[in-house]
C-alpha cells in the first residue's frame, strides 16, 4: 500500500455494505454510481482484498469486507465526532450534541427536556439516536447517553439518578372486559404484551418473574414503544414505567405485589467532554430534566399529537 486510502473510499465502502448495491450507495451519498464503483476498486487495490462479489441480487460482502467493517465504522464515528466537537468550539453554547437513549426514554421523557434546552440555547443542535442497544461513547457513537444499565468504563462521567419503577398495567376498558388478574398464574387467561426475541439482558432482568416468558404473550414486539402503545389502547396487560402510567389516568396497575421491578438510570458522557460548553449544558439539563420526569408525580404532561 503506497498511500493511505482517503476517507471517501471508506465512506463509499460502508454505504455499499449498508445498501447492498452501487446504485443504492450512490443515492445514499449523493454521488454517481461510477464514482462509487471507482471508490470500491481503489479500496480493493489499496488493501489487496476483494471486498464484494457481484451477483444478480447485488453485491455480496466477502469475508474480508465483513472483517474490515468494524474498523471502517470506527473511522466514520470518529469523523462524525470530530465535526461535532469542532462545531461547538469556543465558549458559546452552540454546535451539535448527539444523544443516545432507549426508545421509551427518547420518545416519552426527553422531548420536553430538549424543547426547554433549545429555547435557552437556540444555537444548540441535537441529534437523538433511539436504540435499546448500548452505544459505545468511547468510540464516539454519541456524546451523551441516557442508560438503563450501569456504565463500567473508567473514562466515562456518570450521574446515577433515582430508579424508575416498572409495573404491569392495562387500560381500564380492557380490565372491564376481561377482569382483573389476582395472581401471576391468572395471566395465562389474559392477553399479555411482551418481547419477541429474548436477549441475555432480558433474561437477567426477568429472573425474578419467570412467569413473564415469550409463550405467555398474545402480542410480541421488540419495540418498547409498540408495546406501550398496545397497553394504552386496551390490547392487554404489559410492563410500563410507573411515572409514564401516572400520566394516563386510564392505565391501571395490576399485580403490584408480584411484579415490582426497578430500572436504574444513568446520564453518561466521555470525560474528555467535561470542558465542552455544549456537552456540559446538555449533560446538566438531562440530569435535572430526567430526575423530574421519572418521578411518579412528574410535572411533565403527556405528549399528545397535534
């Protein structure tokens, strides 16, 4: 390899991996298909690896491409983090801050917090990534995270908040139709809502309530927002955060003595960002706002569409 490949080649490589074709990558990046093809050819020549096999269904990544993928993703995350950092240079609170949070936290807790934050700092821009996967802050996936698991990496600043209670809830209209369960065993006679794919984290979390297994659920969804929407519309019984249920008077808690779990909450960022005005402001706002939002008597009103 005589010269280091330019970043453009790696960006095109990732786009082809994601889209599975030169044309799809070209649309994604706003480039022409021949340009993408040249980038792939140049990267293959520079690395000495065949990266894709041509087929009738598009481009198939080789083993070499799949092994190189995480390194290219790290380059992409670093480049994005560099631009975010540069955008907020100086003492003024401005630029971009990327926040990662779970679906429910991002959709139900954060919007009013971010609205007030933007009102106070109109030059601040927010990127919100909703995923139940734990993003890697050390790799630059995001600047700040709202996590429901304790961070273990030493280079992170973490603020532990009060735990969020998690209970079983149903809409009062459902309970009027089907009755109120009096024990966990009664749930087999009800329409329960829960996960589809059982992850190690879910298994560990639900060890104390073994009755809540996949076979019990009449509705299975890996989206927590879909489960929450189903509970609110009266489909059946499912898990809901206590402060969120308190915002909807028609949600009734059931089996409180048998299903009473706690979710930890941490606000986390990389220690290198402690001197960044924009990140410090957002971190403090999330700590203050989430502490209010997760209270059972939260003053935040439910978010309803216009």
